C-alpha cells in the first residue's frame, strides 16, 4: 500500500529532533526548478503566487537560501505545517512508525515532486497549482509529466489523501482500480445531514494516514477507521470512494483554527 499526501504552503523548524534519513529521489529536478525560481522578480512572485509583497520577499529569500547541504535539511513531514499534518501528528511516531512510513507514505510536492516523509528538505514555497511556466513547460504539471507517478510501485493499492491539484500529477498515470480516495463528512447540526467541512476533512486525511501507518493497516481493513469520531458509512460509499462520517468532529484540539 502507498499512502499519498501533499505538501503545505507553510513550513516550520521541527521540534522532534529527528534527523532526515533520506534524500529526495527527484532532487535533480528540484535543483532545476530552484534555478528558475531564483530568476523571478518580486513582482513576478506576487503575480504567480497571488501573495503580498512582504510574503513575496520572504519567498525569494527562501529560494536564495535553499540548499542541499545535509546540515541545512529537515525531515519533510516534520517541517510542513497545515491541518493535514495536524492530523498526522508525525512528532509522536515511534521509530518503528517512522520506518514503516518511509516505505509506505509519500508526499507530493511542487518543488520536490515526491518525498518520503523523512527525506531532508530545505524551506520553500511552491504550490503545484501555480500558473508558472518553467522553460519550455507551460506549468508544473507539464514539467513533472509522469516523473512523479514513475516513482510509485507498479502494482498494489494507492490510498489518495492528497488535494486535487497534487493528485492530478499521479492519478492520470495509474490504473483507476488501484486507487482509493476516502471522503470525510461531518453531520450538520441543523440539517442532520452529512456535509463536507474543509478543515475537518483535512485533519481527517492526516488522521487517516496516521492510522494506516501506526496500525499497519492492510487494504481489506480500510473501512475500520474510527479515529476522531469518524465511522464508515456504507450507504455513502463506493468501492473507490469509501465515506467516513462523524456525528461530532473529534479533532478540534488538533488545529489552531478550531481551538
């Protein structure tokens, strides 16, 4: 089984003290991208990324300081900040969990293409969906082509927990029957009907990935997920999109946006 997640806009200094254990497999392509990104002006960064001048200046500084030196690397999954990583809670992984995650968990990245969770990376900002031309390539999807999907096993289940803008780099190159994309819904107190709540779903994706890793879940047991209030709902599910519904969201303490 391979579990797919995606990177986040924001990064932090890791707190766990765990050192990187690997090197990104597509590092040469990341270096090619960085060389291009370093040529962008502040105005171009503002336009492409739709950010303020201050954030554009910080982003350009990250590009200037980006490095492949081991002393300046940090583990990918411990560095990204966002709701999905709040659900993943990688800092509490045991050594055995980290080893299992390195074999089964993959993070899709605009800059690095694909990462193992404890590959060493340098701070950056580059979302896959940015309308950024790179040389002869009109966007990052064309730049990466099939290179990311080529790093996945040729067979076996793929659990897709990545956002659409990232999973588009992989799914067109895979047999659809291999892919399961769980969906997470919260019962609305007013209508009493399950609905999609963005923050809840992001945290749930991280919690689902954590459960798959820490419980060493096999393919047939995917429906047994029951963390942070979610339960499998057969009526709302299809073989490729199992649905999990929570009556009351149990992950509020995992995100600063919900405390």
